[in-house]
């Protein structure tokens, strides 16, 4: 019996063709034809004021930290249950990270706990849309506005996911905060192996973002004919990817609707196949959220304790199925534990110990789904 990996990158069939076109164009460095196609796609489909491809979501977050002028001693509020890049980007600028606990019903940050963490040194809030499920952005933006704070959305997992506002609006995740960072890592819905994007929703940051991305130069203006020569005008780094990466990404973007349709079928199959176990108290499934759509980025289950999770991982592996746990709480990490100034974050630690991610990729078929859910059921029957 063939094994089922945790992830398998999906190819639409045009990636190699577009890469060949990029190479033939004679411009395979950054901001070539396919980079521009990708920028146009995101700006037109999701309404971002400006989109800039980056070499990773990490780079997009680092650009955001520079753009909002994070200085040593500034405080940034974010969830502890997130990937290290969310934090690293701001720590590199000298910020002190103030970790917020997760919600009881979802790994996303507890919006009701944010305001108590604000001090005169607070500069920004960084909500993470875990599994492509929106944080309560109306609540977060209201807090930010009242306290004059920036909001940087970590939308690494949130491509093609939407926030359903209390006013009846439907806004793409990444279009609500001042800035947002996306990932196109090979585990994401839309991918280019490695890659990311900074979405800019505040006009104040548009021009400077281009400069920071181009090593602190006004090179982009030079190529548009807006200046007669370019030079070093600000801090920055080499954040832009090769057009070869953009060519691969564009082939994925052309098939976004099909990819999302298939992933949603897989997500629904998981939910229906495992609901009986939730009803009998063996595990918890991802909850429905009234202010978010579901982009089927991942399917996870919450076990009752860490020991059960470890045994289930072994049981699945013995049957050729590979599942993974997710983040370790950053406030307990070897690097930041001594710097954490807050208290215990029990919800974050609960997800650290009990959350399990199941295989999720385009090529999973109904027989695979039956095998995975059947193997999980057999574990609890035993």
C-alpha cells in the first residue's frame, strides 16, 4: 500500500512553460514580465493598493517592520502560537514581543485579551490568520485606531480567505490592516516553492516599500523613467524574487479557483468523516467562525491530550499516513523564554500539545480520504 505524505506540491502543468518564457525574455532577475502579471492579479482580485512579491513571507514581514519604523524598545503584540518568522521580523528591529494567548475555540489570538497588553511603548498588533480563518478584524482595527497602533496582518496561510464584517462587508484577508504578508511556500494553497508577498493598504507606505525592497535604492523609479539615475536613498535589502519564481507562481494563480475547489472538497470530506469522533468526545474539529470564510488551507484536529496525539501520530505512521503537529509556543522557546514578561498562556500551550495537522494537498482522492479517516477511527475504536 502506498504511503500518504503530509504534503505534495501540486503542479498545474504550465509552470515549466512559463519559466521557459521567462528565461527566453532575457530578464530573469526581479520585476520581470511575470512579476508584473502577479502584482496585477493580486491588486485586481483582492483590491490591495500595492502588491510586491518577495522571496518569502519572512521577508515581507521584515519589510513591514521597517516600514512602520520599529525601533529598539517598541512593543509588538502578537500570538504566541505562530511561526517564528512572525516574531523574528520585529525582534530584528529591536522590538520587545508581547505575546497574546490564543482563543479557547480557535488557535487565533484572543482579541479580547489584546487591549490589556497595550502600554505606551506599544507600536503594532500582528494578528495571524491561522489556517486561513480570520481574526476578528473589526475588533482589532477598532483597538488599533483608538490607541494609534499599526496593524500588520500575518496572512501567510490566508490566500483567498475573506473577513465577513459586522456591517455585512466581505473583505479579503490581507486587505484590512495597514500591511499584510503572504506566503507561497510549497505547503500553501498557491505556491512557488519559496516565495511571499507584501500587500500594502496604506498610501503612506507605497513609495518607501519599493525602495526598501530594492536594497534602499530608487531603482524602480529609474526603470519607470521617473528619475534620470538611481541611488541609495534609504535602508533596505534584496527582497525581490527572480522572475522565474514569479513565472511558477503565475501558473498557480491562473488555476486558483480549481485549486480552491478541490481543497474545499478535501476539507469537507475530512469534516464529515470525523464528525462522529467529535460527537463522541474523542477530538475536536475546526470550528465554524461567523466572521470568516474557509480557504481550506489545512485540516487539523485537537486531541484531548499530548499522549493521545503522540500515539495517534504513531498509529497513522504505522499505516503509511504522515501527520504533523504544528507550532511550539514562542513564549516558551529557548530563545525567548527568558525575555517573555507576561504570564502563562494556557490556550496556546494546549494547541501546542494537542493540535494535529492531517495530510492536505490537491491530489488526495476519495479513497485516500476514506483511508485516513478510517485509520483515525480505528485508533479510537481500539
